[in-house]
C-alpha cells in the first residue's frame, strides 16, 4: 500500500512537472524588451482574474475621455456604436447610443441616382476616424497615430503600460536632449514621442462626480480601451469558470472510473 | 496487424457488413481488443492528447475559414470581426490559436518520452520517422497559420522565414520570389499560405494514420523498454484499460488548455501581432512563436546565412537518423544510468535554446569588461551541445555504459521485482 | 465477501453510466458554439432594419430597396390598382387574404391604401418577379410563371402563397422603417 502511494505521488509529480513546464513556456517566449523600457506602474484592474468584470462607470467615463481627447487624433475603427449597448460593455441604453451615433456625419451611398450622400450616424456605424487614412494622420500630426481598437493587447503589459504612458510625461532629465516637436515620457520605449501630454487635471467633465484628475482619467480611458480590445471578456470569464468546474468534475469521474477499470489488474 | 483478429460479428447485419467492408473489425482490432503493455504510464496518454489536438484544430479551423478573408486588405479586420461579431467567434478563435500551442506542448512531451524510453529504437524506426514527419508538417502548418491574422509578427515572420530559402545557392533568389508570388510578402503569399494552411492538417491526419498503423504492427514500447513476452500476463485490452487512462489524462490536459483559452488567451502570443502588418516598419524584436524558438536560436547562433539555415534544418533532420545513431542494446533510460543524466541535460539544453531564441541576441548575460557573455555566445554553446548529444553521446554512451539488469517481463516489472529506483 | 460481489456490478455500472453521461453532456455543450457561429452574426443583425424615403415615388410607380439581402417593392398604387385589388372575391383566391389585411396603418393610424410594401421574392422558389407584368398587372415571375395581382397575392401558377409583407411601419408620411 505504501509503495502504491509513492507510485501515485511520483506519477502526479510528473504530471505537475509537465504542467509547470507548459505554464513556464510563455516565460521563455516573453518578448525581448528594449533595454531602456521602464516597467509600467502595476495597478489592479477590475477585469483581471477569474471573475474579472468591467466597471461600467469607469467604461462610461473612459468613453467620454476617449471621445473628447483621444479621438481628436486617433481612430478606433474596429469599434461600432452598437457595441456600446452590448452586454459586457458600457451598456448604454439604445436611445443613448442612437443619440451618440447621430452626432456624427457618415458618408453613405451611392443612392438610386449614383450620388454619395451624407446622413447622421447610426448604431451600426464605426467610431469616426479623425483622418481619412493613416498617411493623412501622419502628415498632419508629424507621426502616425496608431488605431486604438486593440491597443491594449498590442503592447506588452498593455493596460498598465497605457496608464503609465498617460501619466508618465515629465521634464527630461539633465543632459537628455529632446528634439523640438517631441516630448519626454518616462514609460515610452526610448523616452521621446511625438504625442504631447494629452491629459491635464480637470480636462474632461465627469457627470458622476468622480475627481477628474489626470491619473483617474488615465485609468478610465485605459479601462475603456481594454474593453474595446476585449469586448467579450466578461462572457469569456463566465463561460471559462463553468468550463473549469465541469472539467474538474469530469476528471474526478474519469479518475474513479479508471481506478475501477484497472482494479482487477493490481 | 500483428495479433490475431478477435472480432466476432454480433448480429446478421454486422456479419453481412464484415464480409463486404470489415470496418468494425478494424476498429475492434485497433482500438478495442488491441493489446497494450500493462505498465504504460501517463506519458503514454499523449498520443490520445495529440489526436484530440489535431481534431480540435481541424474542426475550429474549418469554422474559422468560414469567416476569414485572406487578403492583405481585410485579413486583420476579418479576424477581429470573428472576435467581435461572430457568435462565439472569440471562443473558437482563441481555442484555435491556443490549440496550436497546446498541440506543440503535447508533441514535445510525446517526443521527449520517446527519447527517454528509447521508443525510436528497432523495430520502431519507421514509427519514429513518421512521427518526425508529422512534427515537420506541424511546424509548417503552424507557420502558415501564424501568417494569416496579418499582424506585424505574421508579416515579419513570413518575411524572415521565406528569406531563409534565399540562402540556397544558385536557385535561392528565384525560389524565394516563387514562394512569394510577388517581390515581397504580399497578397499572393497570404492567399497561398491560407490554402496550404487548410491542406496541411489533412496531410498530418494521413501521416497520423500511418503512424498509428506502424505502432500497431510493432506494438507499443513501454517504460521497461522490453518486449511483450506473454500477452496474457503482460498486456491489457486497449478498451477499457488504455481508453480510460487516456480519457483521464486528456481531461487533465484540457484543464490546462481551458486555462489558456479562458483566462490567459494572449499569454502565449506576441502583443505585436495585434498591430496590423506594416511592410514599411519592422518591430524592434521579431520572434517566432515559442515552439519554434530553439530552432530560431540555432539559426542565429551561426554567423553565416547559409550555415545558419543548414544547421537549423539539420537540427530537425538529425532526428530522422536517430535510430541508427544510438548503439545501446537497452531501450529505457530507467536502466541506462548514464543516458538518463544526459537526457535531462539535453532537456535543459533545449529549454535553454528556447530561452536564447526569445531574447535579443546581443543581450549580455554575464558582463565581462566592455562586453561580456551574451545570448549569442550561449546559443553557440547550446547548439554545439545539441548536435554533440546526438552525434557523439548517442553512439558512445551505448558502448561504454553498463545498463542495470532488465526485469524478466513486463508483468514482473509491474509487480515490483524491477530494481526499486527507476 | 459474496455480498460485496453481488453489490459491486450495479455500483460499477452506475459510475460508468454517470461518467459517460457527464462526458456526453459536455460534448453536446461544446458543439453548440460550432453550430451557432453559422447563424447571422452581430454585424448582420445590426443591418437588419432600414429606413427609406418614399416621398419621391410617383403614383403608378414602384421603387425597390434592398433589405436583408432581398428586394423590397414599394408601390405607389393608382386608384385603378386599388380597385382591382379590392374587387376580387377573397374566398376564391389560392391564398385567401383581403387587400387591406396586407397593408399597414400610416402615421395617423389610418390605412393609406396607396402604399403596398412586399418582399420581391416569389414564394415558389425564390426568384424576383417582374413588376407591372402578367395578367393582373401586378407581378409575374419569369422562372416558373407565377402570376400575382396588384396586392401581391398569388392568382395563377405554382407559387403556394402570396408575396410576403415585411414587418414595417410609417415613421412619417414620407418615411418607412422596414424590419
């Protein structure tokens, strides 16, 4: 019996080793960071973890920051107004979304006479792009402004990085030369970027009374950009938890069935 | 099949069918009454895990192809359309993208198990070679698939890998242009990669059938590395004994799989691949997916372009001749004290190569004066060891090593008459 | 000893049945996403309703709009067409339905008989019928010769039912929302 126990623990040990090796793989694959990259400020986010969900209020405030600040230069063309009322997002009402969409002008057509025409935006429309194409944006702004739809997944440690970047503008250290038109940022790889500091205290009016500090706005807009990158996160976590419970139970069933099957062999 | 068929049709219809297309007999003899050594451990469940991975990849892949658009203009957006709009699209896509990693985790465990227990040795050489062929096809399929989302890593990975062929003397340049169908990676490249990405899994499935066939001719190797003597005492029926054990192993594996799909779906990927491909701008550090990193390290370890390519492909090619490099009379590392140690060193070397492949080549590991010992230096040492392991240690160890006494039979090894430590 | 032996098989069977059923339920759930992904996705559903301007359709003419990938005919009927549609004995029709039952109330709540809105897909096998053709000056399907009247009702030919009326509503005198 004792031998048996040792045998079992050895086997589970091997499995654990396999699992550890498997989980260790991403560490190997971890991208080679630029040597001068500064580790972003590590924050806790409500959407992290097994039961992670978005904070609706943060998403709504974040949308306001996005719309009034980011969208002046950046596009987010994978996001559509209707997404704003879908479950797991800011969950605006249908009326609110229709009103938000109607604020923009969309060029549609051709109509029956072959002409393009302008119409108010509808929920099915994409978030408007401030420039007709990336080249136009780069020409007007002096540097390409990346599309923000999936930006939170497109940078290492995405959400922490975005927040850090937004709060990371500072005076360049002594002896660090910053060319005209560029700006110093503690967290940007290489420290100089074309985007000027986008947020200042009190810039965006918050209707829910949350203090509109740079840090708070940076958190909110990052929260919002995580949602635009992963709009199905809440559904994923919910189903994932159910799947895990199921698989653990299934493994239990299979374990006992297997022991029964093998019992006549020992 | 090496053993006698035990199938007896139960009723009139199955008798009628058996005389015309004995498919039930085939299933029965291969997966029900098929005898397997009774001492197989959990490392042997990875065959079933791999079949599961292949099936999952094919099914989810067919579904994704219903929504994916293989043009440079729309590929990235169509993947995001799947993630955002298609019903359960995010689930299917994350299962597929993480499924590739799971497939490779399983295949590496499966291969290292073969190395540890000497499963490649006579009479299982063809079985092993078919396995290496599957592994090669898997790498090609994974590479084609990684190009499809048309992110930055897709584009630059495709550019770098296709440029490897440019290293071939005389025809390299023409071959590369032929692969592209363009003067750089572009629309024609993406389209043909999509076509091949759809085709290759079915080639894999075909070779898997041969692999399983070859397995059933020789019978399975086992942890003791000795052949079945008395089927009554040494073996059990595949069903239910092996099937239940496989099902349990698979279930545990699926927990790991589900963890990645639901709670860390991008943990194994590169953030850069969420940036749409830009042929004008190379990301600061381009790395392949983790499962190809060791080979990438070998490629970079050589300062010569052609030399690097030759060595990288050589690292895989050497696996084909493995059965003839090993001179040991004993299969299982359980009874090969020296080989066992070198096996684990080899595992560490492979992981080390993977580490090197993921790092910037000029990253200093041990500073010495101005420069120091960098990633490239480490890659060179590990690459050298990789080849020494097969070319020198394999032939030599078998000659100088004094194996431990083998158990009398598989049944005896199960009952514990084998040497206590294994 | 003998007793345990007698009990054993049922317990064992129960365990196997439970394991098998549990696995089967999981497999069934796993298949659902693979089926559901073929249903219309969120982007398709978002386009499922359209608003059209009918103010520039003159009396005696018809405009075609695309809705859910299919043509919708909006016909501004003449008095003669309305009269023709109303004069027929409903009971004698292959698919009995009165003209007024196929119309929808306008913004005032009253039915304006001038506007006929039907999906331009023959109920036989899905071809698009030709307008102002056929014996009744309604619609004529060129594929297999089904004939519809000025209310879009089947009168002759193989089609089993009348042209379908899509869900629609008047937003104003000049705008209709379909879907």
